[in-house]
């Protein structure tokens, strides 16, 4: 061992002990006759002292040559510090150094290895191994490990078995694009990397595994939007002989357990709302309910009052922004500009101040009386001092726009608190959604999702109205998990493939093994998958998942540290019988 | 919930309870007026009874229609069994059924779902989801989960952090062939799937993570020999500020912990032998030491006695097979045929019986006196009643051949006991091995392995003699783990790449990021990786790893269940700018 203790371990009780430490030089203060060095490792920082009078001369001289991030080993005596540092656990002591060995020198790092670094995102990604030395990054990786351990131990205690499913599987055209892997041994053929272990976990249920989980990497070759990764981690789960209610209970308990163990937060029974209600109340199927500002629909109140702009619209809907009645004209104009930005795309914004004195002032005061506006206040839940913001237009688009505004206002008002956790279930999702581009139905969740039994009759007549036994777990405005009761009947599964536009041959080629499996005694089963990267980020009080991934890729899918992807040797391509077209 | 209890749960104390069970029909016995059904789920088997007099008529009739592997839900009363079955935990009770629901029917399975099935390997792989219903397969998957949990919890308690490293990395020409993944977003470029997270774990050490582990999938596109998988699982570990001794201790303790917790076996301190000694004593760098039969070298004893065949040979070496002196001439001839098989390739076998009465009889008795043979017995450790088997030839080849014979004899004599565990460390591996084909040195472990400091001077003069700080953990004749102290000096690392035939440009292109990382304060570090599939198999008392993998691939790298790999759509190839050459 290079050390007797770590740099986070020594306390006042160790005074007079002879110790050996190893670590990185965080900081040097050289007063000529006295040198202090902060020695750092994963566990903390310990102050070293080199004293011209008490430290051997050669050691003292060598200490003067140490630069930032040098790796050293020191031996010495633990002594009490004159001026204690209350900010660190080792702050009561320091090491009077008698021996020093330089284990490795270090070039000047391209950014400072401090909690608040001077390095920008790009340079920190290129030198990610240096970035990881910084507490904010290191702590996030340790936190991720702790969450994973909690998940595994909890599920394992509940009888779930972690089963490793294969990474080299078969490409399926449904859903997002697959990454493919050419097979050398099977010329002209390809494996695909799994977008999820969906079919395998269902086969495990057919195989009687009863309760399965896996923390597993998944892959999607999508054009990367901000904070999406081509490889991401899922907590993948499946259960047999269960109904939707059982899944909600088991995984609500998992989530409660994590919030309790990791964050020390107790949570009540999670609210449940239907997809339809979520859209109506929040304009969003993953509402952030840490704050109110629920939508109030104003169609009945706002039409037919002479304001033509409203009369023509499908939906008129507003929110009450708490305490914002004192917004200036300029502030409100800025909000109007904000909703008109192309990212939001609204035509405008109607506002009504519900003043603290109970009076109203509105951009459409010409058309609406104080009594009218008082009704608006009631519908939106506005109280004196609030600002009512109203949008109008097509139902879908308007809800999405008002939802964006709701989130923006909450952000501005500091209502999205990182240490507050408001989970809820969104249930009763539509089974299918119509895609204008391909002019066919797509599975909203995936093709294995079971319709609600009472809606099956609608499959022939109004497929768009069929609700699924599908559910999302939403936490603080993020979908952290989603799943469904699966189809376990091969007939119904064939019918689903038909509805989704598969020919019999396509369905057979892609999912023949699954439909075949269903012929041999498939049990009722259901499952859920959590986005582990996001779950960890949200539990960590943040929303950028990249920070919680050891070696993330950038928005072009590149690992800038190792410079991948990269061209490969001609020989490799030849062995694979592949040619790159220019 | 579809059930109030599992099929493994009910005991005599539950008698008179009303219960609901769900599961698969394992077996039906229909006596006309009485039907018994064994209902199976992951947790066990419960006997159901349908009685013409006590069961509702419609339920009784429906029970008659149930086939093997039908999925059913039953409700009824727990009653005491007349003839108890001591072989199963639920054998004291049965369920008098009052309600029956068929949840799914089942086609006749292509093989019997019994512990001893009539299905061959191929059909069971094609219908792996049915194979998993069988206890021997299901239990192995659960066992694997339990081992993984033990590993994770133990290492976590020892301060190791599980960090997920990326799967989409960069191809390196060193070592085995990579699987590659074409990048759509970066035309003409490829990711590679990791053969191991080697460089990433070293970067984590440079990043100060101190103690890292990961249970992780790795990929090698090798021509598959028996029981190799293109994707396999590793327990990957790395530590900072440690020497070889620290690694051996930490992972010896992990292995002891597993043997204790999983198998209930206490083990002493693991023996350690050098690579040179392992080769000399066992002809093998992963010796099975559950039994003796150590090699005895006979050069000094067997040369110059008039037996010309021996005089010309580099090595004459024998083993004493316990209790085999009574082998017949026919049995010995069969052994001689066995070693002459092309897989072994020996020219022949000299034998000497050390009879129970103390006399000797030998195939070369003409040349060697009883006194000579008594010396052979001493050198090989033979006792009266043993059979001495001797081979001769080039050192390397002969050792390998005699090692194969040693293992074969142990197998025949039943000395390789599945419930006995004999771990040992093999240390001091050569750093390099000469490859005749490419006429250059290859890294015996990998290019990041540190030479022993005392051997560094030999790098220039006799590279083949340089020993590495590398070690293997061997259990029952299988390498279950291997690792090394790493080079942490960029100068020494460059020199290694040079020795391995890399040009400066190649080394820079492939490992530039690692050598660059070493410039910024790389700490001394070392690590180890366990082959998790094999470890689990050996702990499970078996050697076929495929049985411990949920969805293994066959020897052609195919998943015959999902039929992968497979051709992909033309559109996919076009998006990737790839062409398959015919």
C-alpha cells in the first residue's frame, strides 16, 4: 500500500500518529520558510506542512518543486492545526512531513481542478479524466453508483432477478433507428444494438422468470437533441401475473424507497391522473406539479363578448401566475415577445391583472367587465395579486404553448425547487397516435402494449380513441419511467401489427419468435422502464443528464476525449465485406 | 394481482385458507372422478385437486380440457394431502379447486418441460424461453443474479464505485478483433464495441476515482471455439495507490467471500506460484490443484540408460496416477491411443506400474532396473499401486501434452469434484511473448502491463525474459481472473508500444488520449478482471458457461431464437453510406 490513510480520514484523535498519504497536489502556499500543500484524493483534502526548521532539508527543497496535480506520497506526523479549518472534516489537523516521494509529475492542466473551474464545456469533455477529479463531477458519479445499488438491492429484496439480455440482437424497423453491427462470420448480415430489452424481457416472462429487472445500456441512433445520448441506461422491469394496479404499487414503492433513502424525503401516495386530464390541466403529459398554475378553460366565459379574436378559436385557456400582478408593462411585453419566439410560436398573449386591491386591469378590458374578469380569476384559481395569462387557438397547439409558458413562469418565480419532489402517475394513454407524414397509426408506447379491455371493440371503428393500459411515472416535470400491460395473446398481437401497417410477412420476419412464443402458454405480464440517467439527475437536483454520465458523447454523437467514431482499417472493412460509399 | 400466493409458498399451516394461484400446468393425472394437476411457477409446484363430488361441475369439466403448459388461475381451499410428498416444500398440502380460469392455452411444447428434458441442445436454444421454464436453467439464472449481487455489495462495501463506461468506443488493432458500429452522423466512421473497459478504467484512476468496478458486457469478434461467446460479461476492477500485493489481497478476499456466502466453503490463504513453476509442475498456467499428480522431471534419471528415444529429448517428464497400477494392457493401450490423437499430438507414452507389492513393471523395463524405476517413483511422487506415465520431447509441447493427460486422468478418476474449490494465484507472467507468424512480440496480458522494476533493464537486451507484474486467479483449472499493475509513466508506455511494433503515429492515433492523460499526474494503479460467466459456472459446479447465460449464441455467433444476425433494409445501408460486397 502506498498509504496508511486516505486524505479524508485523519482527525484530531490521530494526532501524533505516523502516517503515509498519497494523492494529488491541489494547492501550494510557499512562505519561504514554510510551505503548505493541500493534498487531495477521492476522499478529501489533508493539509501538509513543510517547515524549514523541522522538515529534512532535501524534503523541504523537493517540496518547493511540486506543481499543481503532481502525484506524491508523503510520510509524517499528524499534528494539531493552529488555525482550524471548519469547512473540511480533516480541518483540525495537518501533517508535518518528513518524507516525500514524487510518484508522477504533471503538466499544467488545461483548466483548474476546482469546484468552480475556469474550463468550458468543450475542453472539460476533451479532458474528461481531469474533469472527473473535480468534486462536482466525482460526486455525481458516486451518487449514481449509490442510486444503482439502492435500486438493485430493493428490487432484489422484492424477488426480482436481474437477468442480462443480449446486446447483439436483430434490427427492427419499428421505433427509432438502430445502431447495427456487421457480422464477419455471417457475411452481409448485421446484428443491432438493443433500443431496449423489450422483447427479451417479455420472453423471460413467457419463460416463467416472474419478476425481472436489469440496469442496462440501450442504444438509439437518433439525431441528438440537447442532452440526449446515443447510449443511455435504463432500469428495465417486468412482472408476471399482474395488473396495472400491481405495477403502479410496486414501482411507486421503489420510487418512495429511493426518495427516502437517497434524499431523506417522505412522500405520500402518488397522485394519478389520466393522460386526458394531464393535457387539459397542464397541457403536458409530464406535468410538473411542484407548483399550481393549473389551466383554466375560458371558452364559455370569453366567447361572445365582442372580442372577435377569441370567438373564432377552438380553445381559450389561461393560468394564474402567483404574485405577478405587479408586472410592469415592459415585463409583460417581454413575456409576449417570449411566447412569440419561434420555439413557442404563439400569436400573442392576453393578460389580466387581478390587483391586490381586488380590481382588474386587462389588455382586453375594453371587451370584458370586472365581473367577466372575476370569472376568469375563478376559473384559473387567481387570487388578488396574481397575473392571469390567456392564450387561444387550436386545442393541441395552444395547450403546448401555454404549458411552455407555465414552466417558464415557474422557473422565473423559483417554483421549480431542486429539493422538492412531486411524483405522479399519468395513466390511460391513447394506444395509437396518427402520424401525418407516414399516414398511419404508430404505437404511442410500443407495439406490445395492451389496449384497455373495455376499448378493444373500438379497434375496428375508432382506433384513435382506444386507450392503453399504459402509464408514465412523472417526477418534477420529467418522465422518469413508463410502461404498460403487454399483450399476451398472439391473436391480439397480430391484430396490433396489422393496425400499425405491418404486412403479415414483415410481422413474421421481425417478431415471429415473439408471436410463436405466445403460442406456448404466455402468462399475463406487464412492465416498466425507468430512464436511469434522468432519474439520477433529478434525484441529484439537476436536469442535465450528461453531468451524471462518466464519459458522455457530445451532440454529434462523438466522444471527443478518445476521438470516436473514427475511420477503420481497410483490412477490417474487407473482412466484413463492406465498402464505404463516398 | 392474479394470485394470493405463489406455487412455492403454501404449507400445512395454510390448511383451510382460501387461496388463488396462477401458473403453468406441469402435469395432469386424470382418474375420471378425480383430476390432479401439478401447477408450476418460478417458486415451485403446488398440487391441485379437482374432485367430481366436491368441485363445481363446470370447473371439473374445464379441468379435463387443460393441456401441458396451459396458463391457468385457480381458486380453492388449501387441504391436507392424504399421501404427503416429502420431495417438495408444498408436499403436505393440495388445493381443492372451486374456480378455474384459463389465462392462455398452449400448443404442445417441442420438448418436455422437465428437469430431464427430451430436447436436444439445438431445439432448446431455438425455444430458449421454454428451456428457461425448466428448473436446471431457471436456477442457474437466479444463481447468476445472486453471485452478481454478492459481488456488487461486497465491492461497494470496500469503497469501490461502479462506473458505467461507454459501449460505443474506438477500434484498436491490438488484441482480438473488434465488432464495429457504423456511425450515421459521422459518415464513413465507426465506433467499436469494447473488448474490455481497460483504457476507461485507467482514465478513471487518472481521474482520481480510486476504486472502480463494473459488471459489464465485453465483445470480441473471434472465431468461436467451443463455449466462447461473442459477448461476455466481466467483473472489471481497478485500484489506485496499490501494489500487486494489495490487489491479490483485496480480490482474494472477494473470492473467499463468494465461496463462503454462495457455497458455504471456507478457504485458506490462496497458494501463489510463479508462471515458471506452474509450467514446470503442471505444464499449464491455470493448474487444477484439487488433486496432485504434479510433474516429476526425469531427465537426470532417464537419460544415458540405453533407451535412445529418451536420450535425444529436451524434456522427459512424468506423473503418478494414483491407484492405476492395476490398469490392464488394454486400458494402457487405450491411453496411448488417447495421447496420440491429433488434439494431443504426442508420439507415445512410456509407463511404469508401481505395483501394490512394491515391484515395478514398465514398458521400458528392458532399459531401466527396479532401482531406476524406484527413482522415477520418487521423482513423480508415486506410491505403491500407482501408475507412472512418462512423456518426452520439446519442453513446451511435452508439458502441454502431459498436462492434458493429467487432466484426463483426473477426470477419469473422479478427482475433479464439483463441490471442491481450490483457488490459487499464478504470478510473474512473462511480459511479452514472441509470435512466430507476425515475427514480433505481443503483450502477454496487454500493452498497459508494467514490467517488474527489477527486469526493466532487460527490455533492451532480452525482452522475452522480462517478467510482468501480472497475475491470474485460477480456480479448479480455470482462469477466473487476471490482471496487472499498469504502467503509469508515459515514457515507459511509449517504449512498450515501440516494443510491440507500433509506430509512433499508430500509438498516437490509437492511444494518444491515454498517453496524454498520463502527462497530467497519473497515479500508480493496478487492476483485475474476472470472467463473470466462467466464475458463475464454476461456482455452480459446472464448466459450460452457456448454461449460465439467459440467451446465448451458438458457435457461429448466431442467436437461433431471434434469428440474428440478419440482413438489414437497403434504406438502412444507404443511410449509413455502406455497401455489402458480394
